[in-house]
C-alpha cells in the first residue's frame, strides 16, 4: 500500500498523524500504525491511557540504543495515549 494513498488522522497539535489503514503491529495493550511527523515516517503506538504510566514514558524518552526506536512525542485524548517513535 503506497503511503500517498493513505488517509492520515491528526493527533493533538504537534503535527503528527497516523494512517489507521496501515497497521504495523498489534499486541495485548497497543496497536502500532504508520505515521508522519515533520515529513518523515514514524511509528505511532496507540495505547489505552490506563495501560501506560508517566514513569514508563519518562524511561522510554531516556533510552538511547541502536536497537530501540526513539520516542519523539506523546499526545493523548480522553481514551488513548499516542506515542510517536522514529528510527533516527
């Protein structure tokens, strides 16, 4: 599926969006979608807000390893927290 044909949904005010039709993966607590941030592709993890705590987000922000995606931004609405990751 070509990314130029995907419909992207905006999240919050940070300019990040994701394509609900392009699911990259799914686990017990979250779904990961293809997203866009400042013209580059990112992974968007959509997780129920009660499933992740602030301390987990702080830890993920501090991780720096070649095998770990970098957490760029976090947005939330009343039901979900959206975590935006990039490989660079």
